[in-house]
C-alpha cells in the first residue's frame, strides 16, 4: 500500500502552495497561472525569437530560464515547468511538430490496433531533459515557491495521437473508443506506463506537485468518461501519488464530469472558468482541494472589474483550506502582463482566509 500523500506533507517542501493542495490551513490563498510562461510575455517572446518551442522544451537551460522568469515577474507561489503536453508522443514513436498558426500536427496519427501495438513504452528516459530543467528551477527557488511538474492525461494525449492535432468533434477518437474498445484500452494502458515514469522522473528531479492536464475531457459524456477514461486515469493518479506528491487534475468544460473526475482520487481538481466554484466545490463535498477559476479573458478588463471578479472567486472559496487561486484555463496571447500581476495583488490584499467570518 502506498503511504497516503497527506502523511508525507512534512517531508516535502512546506510551501503555502503544497499545503493548500493537501487542504491544510495557509496564511493566505496561494496563486499561480495556467500558461504563466507564454506568448503574452515579452521575455518569453524574446527567447522564442531565437528558438523554436521544441528547442526551448529540450534545452534545460532555456526551459528553466523561461519558467523562472515568468514566476519571478508575476511573483506567484508556484512555478510550472516549461514543457509541452505532447513531448511523450515522440518517445512512443509518433513524430509531431508545431506549425505556426495551426498548433500541433502529428504526422502519422493512430487509426488502428496495429499502430497502437507498435508504440514504444520503454523509452521514457528520453524525456530526461524535463527533469534536468526541473533541477535547475529547484536549485534557483529552493523552498521559496512550489515547483509543479506536469503531464497530459491518457484521454487528452490519446485524442491528439488519434486525431493528429486539435479537434472539434473527436470523431476518430470516439470511433476507436466505441468500435475497438480493446485497442483503446491498450492505448490508454501504454500511455499510463510512459506517463507514470515521466511523472516519477519529474518528482525525482524535485517537483513538489504534479498536474495532469485532461484539457479535452469535456468532449466526453459522463457514461463515456466513466467507461472508457476513468479507470486508466485513476491508475495514473494513484501511481503518481505513490511516488509521494499531491496530484492536481485539470480539464475544461468539466462541470458535469467533476464528481467522476473526483473518483480518480486526485488531491486537487482544477476547475474551468465556466464552473461556479462555490457550487462545484460543495457538490464535491469539499473532499478534495479546488484550483481556479477566473475566466482568462477577464484579464483584458479594467483593474476594478478584475479585482471584483478575483474577490468574488475568493468569496466563493469562503476561506476553506484547499483553495488555490488560478485561472479557469490558460493565459492567451495579447493579455496585458500588468493585469496578471494585478491579480496576484488582488489575491494578496484579500488577506488571510478568515473562513468562519466570511462564511457567516
Ligand atoms: O507556463 C506554462 O504553462 C507553459 C508550459 C506549457 C506549454 N504547454 C508550453 C506551450 C504547458 C503547461 C502546456 C500544456 C499544454 N500543451 C496543454 C494543456 C494546457 C491547456 O491549455 O489545456 C495542451 C493542450 C498543449 C498542446 C499545445 N501546445 C497546443 C494545443 C499548442 C498550440 C496552441 C497555441 O497556444 O498556440 C501548444 C503550443 C504551446 N505550448 C505554446 C506554449 C507556451 C505556445 C506556442 C509557442 O510558444 O510557440
């Protein structure tokens, strides 16, 4: 039996962020941002002028630099390592590239059982560059802020492998899921083998928390999620927890899926911005921590409106232990960086979670 994560809290960096992931009381609500290092930030674009996205991911010095620069510029409580969801595809035998304006393109998408059979699962060591970048970030921040490693969830990665890129209706993915359930399960099982090792490498390198991105889980009905996705995802969550870190599990458009996502056993659920945080968390019986969930496009508003929305979310969280302030999806290009910095101040000025007083 793995030791429950909550018993390990004293042996991992006792940052505000990690404590909140474990639903322990904190002096104030921790805050960080999905896609905090990205194209909205001048310093990132400066690095991007000289290097491709993949180059930045694969060079630990560059990946660490953009991770550190973003976290320092925003003065947040956690840094997510700069990498990409799709990196593990390569070591499984699927080549891909990022085409300008098109997003990711996988050259030979999976469409049949034979190509799933051919995927490698024993080459996760090729992803060691992510761990090396994490080591550099940890060496820089020490225990000052939480360090987040991440990977994709089995469904979201499978959807990229099958569709060959982004998708609107996930027809090829669902066709494989419905018509070749054996091959589908094999694919998810193979992904879990690779992702578990990739996550373990990141933890060994010093990641305090691991976030699993199931960005496109909202494309699934509740019965399909439960039958075809939950079992493999639960296995991955448990196996990451077994290496000794809390797990954040995030998806978009997940209001109806949250109770099932909770069954993965994740320590924290990341809520998308459409989901009212108060109701969602109550419906989960406060049985896990909650991360979120400002609409990222609010960051284009005037500061006073942004402040009102930030405080509204903090009101909804009601000072309960286990709220991590974040957006409900990633920062988009064009976002004014000073508005992101302002959010950090608005979270801080709200003050310590006075749970009883605010809950009334
Ligand atoms: O601070 C950070 O969060 C940056 C690290 C990070 C990146 N990708 C770098 C990146 C993280 C956490 C990701 C995760 C990721 N990658 C997700 C899950 C998060 C989510 O948004 O739900 C997904 C779906 C991907 C796959 C992916 N990568 C897509 C669909 C795209 C193209 C879309 C776009 O914004 O252009 C990427 C490219 C990408 N990955 C960028 C960054 C900063 C932007 C492109 C660039 O710099 O050229």
